């Protein structure tokens, strides 16, 4: 029985991943701060850790892991610490990365950001932007780890239990006849469903034929703001009030991610079958409208 460790794993797609690993019969452990209750029961072992206190991670090196998923690594310091802990203790490591490693632009392929040659710099205060933190994590992991590293680069992840409520924001605003600030309705985005995200992580872990490295993962198709608003209007039966400028609290949470999209061709060629974004997004918006 393969021994699998998931850092994080009690919320959203991480929780879905843990359930899938349990269903597959793996010996699963989760490492979290212990702040969020889970429904895994006796099917998992639990470690209490805090990335801000590296000493709490030392217990993880008392075991040998066939597979480690790291959903909660955000700084190069944390990446360096996990390398020190897992060297000689892990066969395969999968890092949850992000579309944010790329500059703005459409249809990014994996080579558009090269972590193998990205300059590693550590800040004394250990503070980084989300995007720079993820870039540096990848750089440290790919340049310094001696075990196989895979980076799953995800766009915005959506699902019925999305605690950020980013898509629900639009449904609620339109349903209440409130304005939404969107700078450009024609901007394009890629997304991925939370179930699909967990499936992709499972696939990365189980697939022995693919070489280590970064993999983009997004549903098939691009979506514009205009399409999102149109679906919301159809499902709510109300007309959206859209303005290009206004108060921050009315600004779409997607504006920061717009006009930035991924190509998923590498993963598709390796055998993963992605969902169609327009199909599941319409179903998700319908679900939100029924709440």
C-alpha cells in the first residue's frame, strides 16, 4: 500500500483529493494546522504543522513517503525547508502552483516560465507577492530538490464549495440588481473545476510514464467576462448592471486574473482528459442560483 502525505487537504479541492486517495486504497496522512475539521475519520493519519514554525515539520521526516502533495507552500523558504525534510524520504513530490507564475498574456505554455533558470532570492522578512512566491517556490524545488518534482499550474479553481465565493459574487450582485465593476467584458480567462483539479492531482501522482516538470491544468476552452455575465443573466432572469470603474468592493474578483490564460496541450498529450469549461460553469451558476 502506497504511503501518501497531503500538506493541506481539509478544504476545497484538497479535501476532494484526500477522499479520492482514500477511495483508491492509499495509506493517507494529512498535515495541517488543525484549525479546520475534516470528515475523513479513521481513514487518515494527522500531523499538526505550522509552516511559520519549521520545527513542527520535523516529524514528517520520521517516515518514508511514496508520494507527497504540497498544497500550502507559498515562499522559497518553505520550499527549501520541505526539501531538507523530504530528501531521502520521498519518491515523488507534487507542488500546487499557479497561473500567476506567468506574465499577463493568453495561451501560456509551460516554457513561458522557466523555473530551472529563474534566479532565487530570499527576502529577509519572508514576504512575497503571491505570484513571486509561487515562482520562487518552483525555482527552489526544481533547482535544488534531488527527488522528482511536479508542479501543477492551475488557474482560478471553481466549485460549489469554493470558500472564496468568487463566481457566486457575480450571481449575487446580479440577483440583487447591484452594479459590478468590470474593466473590459471581452477579457479572456481559463478556469478549472474543483473535482477536475483533484482528478488532475491524482493523475499526476499515479502516472509513472510522465517526466517531472511543470504541467498546466485548465478546463478546455476560454471564457470571457461577457459570457459569464450572460449565463448569470439567463439563470437569474435579471439584467446585469456593469460599469468599467467604481468602488473596489464592487469590482469583479476575476479582474485580477483576466486576459491571462493557459494552454493545457502538454497534459492532454500525456493522456489527461479535461472537462469543457462552458458546460460545467453553466451548471455551477445554475447551482448557485438555486441556493
